[in-house]
């Protein structure tokens, strides 16, 4: 047991509710925990579990109509016999704690940074509020912090606007801004969710090294237990605003007690073997008042069966052939507007995809994965090369032929929030491509087809009349899958279709894609930066870097016997 004098924070009976038209939403419902100086406490759970609202409550930043209705948040300064109840502090005094004694790294750096201010100026503003520095000395201190968070060329980063930086660079700027005041507590709210595994690993190592150097206590919030296992000392598991389990990370992984925790752990795609289906939380827990389900028997796929399936696939004629494909974008231009350099997003790429196959495409952000997927559909016009689908040229197709081809080749985009029209009911969104391609005998037939598709992707027929904002992220992605299936395609490009989802929802969507492939004979290109997910889904894998394919082969061979150094780096970065 830790000494009570080691506590830097004590949360007691915290309740944060939102007053809505339908009554109170108990986002945080009576949680209690302690935070010890210098430790990393992980908070894990699905979207809607109350993780982020817990963090915002600690910072007293809960958005209206939410409010802390009960409980205490005791902060212990250097003198352990004294404490300050942050809930009771007037807002003016709370501002002296926020940013100085408690700092926060938010999930989405692009929306957390001011797009109109240079990055260095934003760090200087935060630093200047809590220190006596100014002018040249303040600028030098900010550049020193940019160097400390391992940003190359800190002078350039200081002058850059947020949109000029990559996701990993923006997140490092946020870490510099949060840590520059030497806080007692750092709250990191999903800081690596949308990042590549290699960038994620670097960010986790950076937070750990700064914590060790400064003795800061860290509350690290995520939906990924693999990340918690990599960085945390203790962990809380949250569900529907309550803590269902807490303890050391070792205890959580080796001997989880609550069925919800067992379900979260089981959802992650295993790396050392293949499953026919990923377990989901519902296989372990149906809720507090429900009978516990019988845990599923995991059916492993034999390596021999995997090789046999691949041989059968490759005995067919390819469905898609990509030959020497190049998609270049203009980099710098001369005074007269003539290109002086190019960004080679896709640079001389060739491969084939067989009917019924799932071809995985993996690599870091900026490697060209998404541009390659879009170039196949000519959503980006290739600069050179050839794409043939079922013996017909995609690259040479005129507008009429291309429209017909796009009925056969559909795409599921990464962001389900941006993929759906917020003013259109989801039923109408699914019917729209049917109207374009003349599918269905009449309006009633199309509505019936749409309701069947909603059921097929695990939604309800009555969801037809709902708008996108009424769904969770996983449900919206299911709507996007239903819309892609509406025109009966043969081939689907899944572009980071599960990267922003909780591990539990991700498992459901991956299982859905697998079952749809078997039911409809679909062929996929599955694009992701997460090699563990790609390995579960794919028959073969292409590894992409700087616009080129650096390695290709059967999925198991790529994982267990990688040949390229870059592939080894991707595998080493996966949270184990």
C-alpha cells in the first residue's frame, strides 16, 4: 500500500451529469480513486464510458449542459497535510491551478490548437501566463521545449501554423505546451488514438521520459488496453460512468475479475495466431442485471488451411491488376507556376488482387496508402500507369464507363462522421446510390432493401429514419458499410475503416466485414496503419513506405518473417 502522504490527487464520489431534454445523463456516476505522485494511472473503457468527462471534471472544463453535481476532487500540493478541493474553488482561483498544477493533452490536437496562431506563440502564451519570462528569453525557452519533445528543426516548428505539421508533430507541440509549466499532474486524453503505431510508440516513450525527468503524475486515458499495458502502473476500467475494476496493470492483464474487462482484453486481434472471429464484449458481459453469457470458444485457423486458401485464390485470374501506377502532386512551383518538384505519393506501384481475397495495405501516415486506394477508383487521377478491373481498363475509362465501374468498386472512408450528410436521414443516404444506378423496382422496394441492409450490418430497421448525429461512431461506420453494399459491389476499398473506433466496436466491424465477404463473395483492399488488424483481416499484405511497396507476401509470413527493416519497425511498435 502507498503512503497516504504520497497522494497528489484524491477523487471522492464524483458525479458529473448532463441535463438533457430526456432527463439526466450520468456521464460520471460516483467514482472514487487516488493518484500517487510520479505514477501513471490508466483509465480505460469504450466511448461513452465516462473517461473523457472524468478528465474534464478534474480540470473543471465540463461543457454545458454538464455540471459536477456531487463529490470532491482533493489536490495535495507540496505539503501533504493540506489539500485543496478543486470542485469548491472559484473559477478565478481555478485558473491558477489549471495549466500550472494540472495540465491536459487533448485527443485531437488540430481542434485543440488555434489555427490562426503559430505553434511557438501558443506555447509561449501558456508559459507566459504561469512564469515571469518574456520576450527573447521566453522564445528561447519555448524552442528549448520543442527540442525537448524531440521535434527536429524547432525554429521552423516555432514559426509553423498547426495545419503545416503532421499529426505526430502537432501532438508533440501539445505535450510541450502541457509540460512546459512543470505540472504536478498531466492528464493525457486519448493522445495517440489516431496516430500510427510507430508515432504512437514514440509519443508514449516521450511522455514516460518527461514524467521520469520531472516527477509528474500522469492520468492516461485510452480505449486500448494494449497501450495501458505499455505505459501505466495502475488502471481503472470504466463502463457507463462507473469504475467496474481497478488494480495494478499486471493484475488486470493476468487475472481480470470483471467480465467487461475480460471482454475488452479479448477484443484485440491476437498476433501469434489467427481466429475465424474476434470475440466482442457482449460475449462476456450483457450488463449488470443480465445473465452472464457463456464465453465463446475461440476457433483458431490452422496455418495449413491458411496456405491452402491462398493457393486456391492465386489459382484464379486476378480481379484487379495495378501496373506501374504513379500519382504525383505538384510540390514547389516557379514564379511562372511551373512545377519545380513533385510529391510522389504513389511511385511505380504494381500488384494484383484475386477474387474473394482481402489484400492488406499497411504503412505509416503519408506513405501513400490512401492515395493509392483513391487512385484505383480515380477519385485521384493517376499521373501514369494502368489499373484494370475484371479485364476492363479503369485508367482509360470515359465518364460513362467509369460510372459503371464504380458500381462494382466501392470505398468505405476512414471518418464516418465526414462520410455522411448530416442533413440526410441514413435511410435516404443508403437509397441514394440505388437511385443513381437504377436499383430497385420502385420506392417501396428500395426502402425494403435498405431496411434489410441495416439489419445485415447489425442495425435496426427503425434506424432508417434517424440522422447521423443520433448514432455512435461504430454505428455510423455500419451505415457507411450498408451504403457501400447498396449497389451490390464486387470489390470494396476499406480505407482505415476501423482506425478511429474502440477496440470493442472495431472487433464488431471486422467480424462484420469478414462475414459479408463470405456471404457476398466480396474482395477487399484493407488499408490500415495497424498491422495487427491487417494481419487478422488479410490473406496477403503489402507494406508501403514513401509511395513504394517495400515488402509483400502472405500475411503470416510478413508478420513472423519480415524481410524489410521498415516492416520490423512497424511490428516492434505494436502494443503487446
